[in-house]
């Protein structure tokens, strides 16, 4: 099985690019952020404070999540059998996901699920710690980044298209807060694996990003 790990901060283009690359290569696309978001969503709907580590950890055994691939080939998240793919994208859930993902028990709870997918499929997996923790032996590791302003603009556009608009300054502030939280947490912080290739997408549009990454992957796979 071949695995490609793509890590980086939110809004660098990981999921849109990884989705397209997976299609081109015939690989399974695994969005691990969606898995953390599903935990965040559960905690939110259960009325638990995301700052209450003990309560979050105590809730884990109640959480039944499943990844399912629809006929559209897209990853759907099921929580207790219910499709929550759309709900987990709400900005409030981003905040919950970022908080609960800092707890080592939450990360341990999800580790095997992610590894199992890579054992049974050729995958492109995106997240924050795929190349460093989840799949340290991934065949190809990419660290995708872009300036905070460029990432905020993309997220802002995405929110508007989804019908949940928010002011650009607020989106930028939230991105910076999340970056700060993801980089400075104790467990599995966001960082570039030593053997990852750094790709900066600040000046690249979607097509440009696809070309750079596809070229890089094809060279590596051919090597
Ligand atoms: O990629 P995203 O914005 O959907 O991720 C949501 C949150 O989940 C993000 O704040 C960090 C966390 N996350 C993580 O800690 N590890 C991953 N592999 C993926 C996401």
C-alpha cells in the first residue's frame, strides 16, 4: 500500500488539493480534520465545555464514529449512525475541534482508526501530524503552507459559498488563533516532518497547486 501524508495549517489548500490528487491517482482521500471535527461536534451537542479535559475524555467511549465513502467518492462522517458531514464545518465546531484535538486521549482514541485506513488502502491523508505521528513511514510527505492572509481569504470565500459568511478580519483572527493553538500544543503539535517536502501555496491558484504536487508525487513514485 502507498501512503501520501499532507500536513499543514488550516486553509493552506490541503483538502481541496488532496481530494483532486486522490482522484487523479485513484487513491482514497482521508480528511483527518473531519474526524477531529466529529469529536468536537459530539462534545458541542452534548453541552460539554471543550476546555473541560476530564469531561471530554470521559465522553469518548460514548462516541461512535464511522467514515463512509459515498457514491460521489467523498468522505462522509457518521456520528452514532447519523451523517454529520455538513454540521462539522460550522465555525463554532472548528474551535471545538481545535480544543479537543489537543488532548492526548482524544488523539490516542483516533490513532488506530487512521492507521487502519492506510493499511488497507492507498491513501492520501491530510491533517496536522500525519507525517510525524500517524504515518511516520509514509512513502511521500508534503508540508503545505501559505501566508495567514492568503489562507484567511480562501476560508472566507469558502464560507461565503457555503452560505455561512463571516467578516474577513474575524476569519483571519480565528485562523491565527487556531494556528497558535495547533502549533503550541504539547501532543502532536503541527510541525513539518524532517523528511517532508515544503510547498508554499501563497502564490499558487488551485490548478497551480495541483500541478506542483502531482509533479512531485509522480517523480517520487517513479523513483
Ligand atoms: O483541518 P481542519 O481545519 O478540518 O481540522 C480541524 C482541527 O482538528 C484543527 O484545528 C486541528 C485538528 N487536527 C489535528 O489536530 N490533527 C489532525 N491530523 C487533523 C486536524
